[in-house]
C-alpha cells in the first residue's frame, strides 16, 4: 500500500488552473524525466484515485500529471458548461498544451478511455504510448455497465434520472448500492482499504457543493452515443502506431477481463497484464500497477 513509498513525495507538485471554454481545469504537475504520465479519472470520481500510485512513479524519477476533468474534483463545475466526451478530450488537449508537456503517455481509467484513445488518434506526434486501466471505448459483448450508469444512460429514463439526482436520499441509496456491488467483488484484503479511501471520493462527488451531479448526468447521457462513435473508428484504432500497455483488474464485475482481451484483439502488438485487483486497480495494487507502467514506458 502507500506506506511502501515515502509519502512525503506526494506533495512535490505544482498546482495549475488552466483556463478554457467551460471553466478552469485543476492540474497537479510532478516534475521528472521522460514522457509525462497523464493520469485521467473516470466518473464519478477525481484525481485522488491516483494518490497511492503517484508516489511510486515519481520515486522512479518520472514526470507525472494528474488533473480533474471539468465538472469533477477541484475543477470548475459551471451550470453553463456543455459536458460530454468531446469536452473531456478537449480538457486533455488543454492540459498537454497548457503545461507544454510535449510527448505524453495518456493513462485512462473507466470512462476516460475515449479521451485518451481519441487524443492518440488525433495527435499521434504528441503520444509516446498509451496505458489503459479497466476502461472502455467501443462496443463489446464483454462489457456490462454498472447499474448506476445504466440508469442515467438510458434515454427513456431521463425524467426519472433527473428526479433521482435532485434527491440526496435517493441518490445516496443508489451510490451505496453501486459501491456495494464493486466492494463485493474485491478480495478481502483489498476491501477495507477501498471502502475507507474510495468511498468518500465517490460519495463526495455528489454530496459536496458544488456537486459533480450535472457533469455525471451529461456524461452518462452521452455514453451510448460515444460508444457508437468510437465503434465506427475501430479500423483507425487498430492502425494506431504507438505502444499500448493494457493493465486490468480481474475482479471488476462490470468492465471484465474479457474487455481487456477485446482491446488486445484489436491491438495485436499491445501488452496485456492481468492484476488480481478490482475496478480501481491503482488503489488496490498501486505498486504492481506502477511497476508495469514503468516497465512499458
């Protein structure tokens, strides 16, 4: 766990608020050598899911950037922002250009897959390699959406979802239900730490004000359309000429290891490592994940 590395190193960053249409992005830049690892979170969480991983990467002397997408964490959460997967791709562009990072290694978890992969397709000269952690991109029979996401992604349930998001009691019930499903899939030695560390991040995204609720609802509503758009790009994706490092927690009940093999099938020259961990593998096994990231970068 985090005690393996001197945890004082986690504070060795400079903070940046990068202005762009829709608000200011909050980013942390840890100086180091080599192409920067740009770590991206999914929803409904934020950059703190990487707090246990970052010390291992910077202890190896590597440059690291973490940031919150607009609508999440410490980034702006404006009512006027148009949230969606294009916005997240543009957020990544703003970070790479704003911090003058040069060639980077986009690291995608959960719903950040489209931003990382589509950035690589659009800006191949700016990408050293890709790292995919229990993420999604295109249609695959191996995927099963979490019930919370499925509810908010269904067009026919928009009115119901809108009512639920306005009720702290009902939203709290759904969050506890969904978090319990993820927790039940974990090994016993991962469960207690995940509950103590991850639970407040996820719940806090909705309960703290300003809330991430609006961004979450918009991204969920855009999910099926984004999967369709990316499915249409698969031929281009398969010709992606950068190394791809696939690291996958095998105890994920939704984005299963079958998805990891599906990615590998589309990218025959990619590397694949299965980790005995859950959906948030960087929280469950940060040292192992860091070792595998460094070995391929």
